[in-house]
């Protein structure tokens, strides 16, 4: 891991070390153990093992350093806003992320003012909340018959489980109250339940959040054919006779440029920078960057009513330890995804002069599915460049009348949910600025046929460019409200299996020729 030697040639280059790039490395390590894999990541390594979640870093100063080091090429520190900033109308990024400098909104459009990215080994999964629900109803990709098996495999890779907060004394009470308000008429799968989380408890009781380190796993870290090279910006995908043939990569430490030949190239560089790299490489299919969608997010807070006194042995760290993380699944009838959890991840500040029973305040969040439009897009041009010198993302984004209606329904619903669990802290809910969900999808979407409305096929292979694969939330073709990472890791599993199968076949063919 972290070798500084750039290879001349490998079987597979992976661009980006977030969970979807890591899923390719893991499946290839398991299924094509002889394959050589080079993963390039533009950001630095900020945790140990590489890709680990920064919340697992015990020392707060060290954790803050890891977050700052993930915040991209611009000025560090000043842009990190406190959680109340969004409410106060300040354009702020969450720790570990950075915003677009400009091009996030255009006249007459809603734009996406807080569209964010992370640049570090592990990508956003070194900073995420780890919520990994499965999609429901219209969120599901109907043309993938193996979707459930792929999701199960994604859960294995991410280490998803539902028992991380089973010791939380208020969790069951929150869910009981939510259930009474929403479960009527729902099938079991869409009733209120514990949120599946990419987190587990160590034997000593300490919570460990999954990052890309968990997705990579020992099988990848121990794979002699695998190398991860950080602070390396891939500036172009190279092609030979139309097929992907390698990448051009810049060593950000030395400034040196390298060409690395590859049998396959996987671009897993997030939903804004995967289309960026394709565009910079001259791969500009009609759907590239289009159908961009983010989940409008409505938040509210309530103080739990009539809470029983805490036992003497109740957990003493973190509000999530008291109330856990609960899930109200998306349904067609209620087209939002609900996440109810501790308030330290919410943009609503707690009042300092109001003593609060630990864990008795919960934040409620409803994520709304967007009406998909081809004109909602991340675009690029020859004029504007980002902090890395790559074509700068320019975002065109507009809510439809239906989007406004869904958001209004979500605002009414969240007040109802808040009142069901306790006493609301605010008179009305708050709608976060577009981009807040950090769940950008659709920009390299998957499709069944190459009809100009998709960028890649069902294996994530880019139409018209054999051997080039895309990964990440951008590949998700449906309008979802639930957190997307589990789904995008599942889609990565499918693509990785395809590459592994081809490499294994070629290996067998080579061996038989040699014999
Ligand atoms: C605070 C927070 C909370 C979140 N909570 C949740 C949640 O609960 N559930 C959920 O599903 N999702 C959540 N997310 C989103 C989740 O983290 C992302 O969906 C997930 O990380 C996407 O994985 P990825 O591999 O596609 O991309 P990323 O994790 O973004 O990784 C992409 C990587 O590619 C690198 N890269 C980009 N361009 C280049 C280039 N040209 N050369 C080399 N490297 C490049 C980037 O630096 C980055 O490290 C959250 C995110 C944040 C920040």
C-alpha cells in the first residue's frame, strides 16, 4: 500500500479511493487474485489504515487535522462552517468536505450552492454517517434482476449491520412513537426500523465506523498486485483504437507526469469529478453530466417527551449512543426517506442556556426524491478550471413544480413526525440549501440501451468506450431519496465482477497458449 513507484502498466487502474473504487479493488482481489491493480487518489492519506473513517481517530486535534487535509486544494480552514451556518444562510461546508468555488448557480436556476466533495484516501466515506438503507419501490433499478444479491454483497463489503446502537436506551422509544405515526398500511419492509449502518462495535464497546478501509479489507491490503498511490491526480483517460488503454497521472508531490497503461480503467471519482475526467479525456456522450440529482433535505428537531430516567450504566459518549439512528423508509405514497438521529449531525444549533437531558433531543431529516430532468446537469467548458487545474464543474439545477410540492409535503410530514416523538424545538422545519444531502446522482447514469439518456451499460461500462468503467452515485439511474452509497457499491460489484471474469478468462487463455 502507498508505494510511490508509478507502474508502467497494470491490468486495472482505479481512479478514486472512495467506497466505490475500493469495491472494485476488493472484488478484483477476491476474484482475480493474479491481477495487478493501481488505485490513484488525488487527496492525501489522512487515517490509518488508509481510508479509515476519521471519527475513529480518538484524538480531537488529530481528527480535525485529518478533516482539514481532506478539504481540497483551496485555502483550508476558513470555509469550514459550524453546524448552524446553513440555517443562518451561510454557504458552509461540513468538516472533511469543500465546496465549488463558483459555477454552483446560474440566473433563473436554483443551483446547488453547497455541492461538496472530499479529497482524501477514502473519499467522503472517511467523513460520512454510514447510513446504508436499501432502496424501495421506484428507487429500485428495475432492469437489474440481481439487484438484491448485489445489495447484499454491498452490505458485506461495507460491513453494514443494524445492531450498532442496540444499547441506546431511547432508540426503541423513538421508533415506537414514529411507528404509531407512520406504519399503518405499510408492508414490513417499509415500516419504521433501525437504520442499517456501516458501523460495528469492537469487543471493548467502542464504535468503529466503516470507511474505504473496511471495503478494501485485508484481502486487498495483502494483495501483492494492489497499490494505492495518493496525492496523484489523474488528468486523462488514454484511449487506443477507441478502447480505454490507461491514464495520465500527475504526482502532486513532485509535479511529475506519468502514463500508466491498463487493460481496464475504472473512474470512481465522485458524481461531479467522474464526468469531469471523462469530459477532460474527450469522452463526451450526450448524457454525460445530465440527470444530475440531489435529494432536497428538510430538517426539524424535537425534544423527546416523558423520557424515563437513564440507568446508571447508560452510555456516556455521543448522543447517538442514547437515541440511536432510526429509519422511516421511502414509499411511493410518502416519497421521502426519513433519518432520525442525534443532533450533532444536524444543522440546528442547541441552545447553550437550556440544560438538556443527554440524548433527549433528536434531529429529524427527510430527504426528497427529485424529479429527473436532462437539463439538470454538471457541465464543463474550456474556460473555467478548478483548484486542480481540471475543467471546473458548472452546475445547472432547477426544482420543478412537483419538486416544490414534494418538499412542501415533507415539511408538513416532518412536523407531524416531530410532534409524534416529542416537543418540536422550532416553529417550522428548515429546508437546507440544494447540495446539502451530499448524495449527487445521475451524472454518469446506467441504462439498458445507448439511446442518449445514459452514459454506461448495466455493468457500468461506458457506451462507446470499451474497457472504461464508471463508479459512484452518478451511476444510479433512478430518482432516490435514500442514502445512495450502498446502491452505488452494489453497482460497482457488478462492474468489478465483469472485469474479473474477463481477466480470468484471458489468464486461462494465456496459460493454455503457454502450455
Ligand atoms: C458528512 C457526510 C455524511 C454522509 N452520510 C452518508 C450516509 O449516511 N449514507 C450514504 O449513503 N452516504 C453518505 N454520504 C455520502 C457518501 O460518503 C458518498 O456517497 C460516498 O463516499 C461516495 O463514494 P464514491 O466512491 O463514489 O466517491 P467518494 O467517496 O467521493 O470518493 C471519490 C474519490 O475520488 C477522488 N478523485 C476525484 N477526482 C480524481 C482524479 N482526477 N484523480 C484521482 N482521484 C480523484 C476524490 O479525491 C475522492 O477521494 C455522506 C457524506 C458526507 C461527507
